[in-house]
């Protein structure tokens, strides 16, 4: 049986940890690795990978995935997520990924995911599955007034706290070392989870739940 050809994509062109996860897997053949910034320029018809393993850094990177899937229909995609809240999981699957793993992958999980998607199936790691199940079952204290805050990812909670400090998107982006676009995305997601649609409503929610925004300090 021919080896499964794998292409690794990592934000910093340092796919060492992903590469190590594929060691001692003789049926998997690494055909190359590249940073995310070069993905759009790669000639996949020359590399002819069976599976693209993509370690994401920001959610916006998924915007490129539907175009890749359209251009290379035989390609199967496994994404490695920096966090496994249900929003990231839904967005990855919606963009066309067949496999979804946590960044804290185990030694065998990446190889298992590659084999599963190559066989025509899907693969969601245990940690990602648990995050989705917990969200669905509402196991985060949704019965309390501050319950929605328990649904926020770590990054969303950071943005929430900084918004309450009166910081702008640019200031938050600089403090968290992410783009302003990412800040806007996180803020939109946390507002959706809390159930508000604008900043005044978000601040009202904060006050009602015992927080003190900058204008009350």
C-alpha cells in the first residue's frame, strides 16, 4: 500500500512537534512543511499531498481553506487548534476540515487523524469533543446570572476584561500580541455568547453582574 503523503503547515515554519508526532509511522510520508504565509503560494499539484495538516494560530486563517478545498478536491485536511472551544471547532468543520485536534495532541492522535480522514471519515480529538459536548449540555453554570461568562474561552475573557478597562481594539491587540481584526472577532464572539449586540449592552451586563467598567472606577 502506498504511503499517505502529508504536508505540514505551521505559522512559524517550525513544524518540529508535528513532525515528531509522525515519527515511527511508516505508512505516512512527509512531502514538505511550510509557514501559513506561504500556503497560498504552494503548488499542491506538484507536491500532491493526500492530507494537509495545518496548525492554526488565528481563526481568520480558516478563510483560505474553502478555496484550497475547491482547487484540490481530493485533499483531506486536519487542523490543529490552539484552543478547543466550540466556536473554533464549528468554524473549522464549516471551512472544510475533516479532522480537528487540540494543540495539546498526543503522540498517536495526529497519525490516527490522518489515517481516519484518508479513509474517508472524520476525526475529532477527545478534548475537542468534550468541549463541544459540554457546551451543548450547558455544563458551565448557565443557570446563574453570570453563567454566560463561563462559556468564554481564555482569550475571549481576556478581551472582555480589557474592554471593561476602556481599552480600544488597537490597544488590546498590542497588549495580547494579536491583530486588531482578531480582537474584533473575539469581541463579537464573546458578545454573542453573553447575548448582547453592542458595547452599551455589554457594559450594562458587566455592571449588573458586579463588574466595574472604567467609567465607574
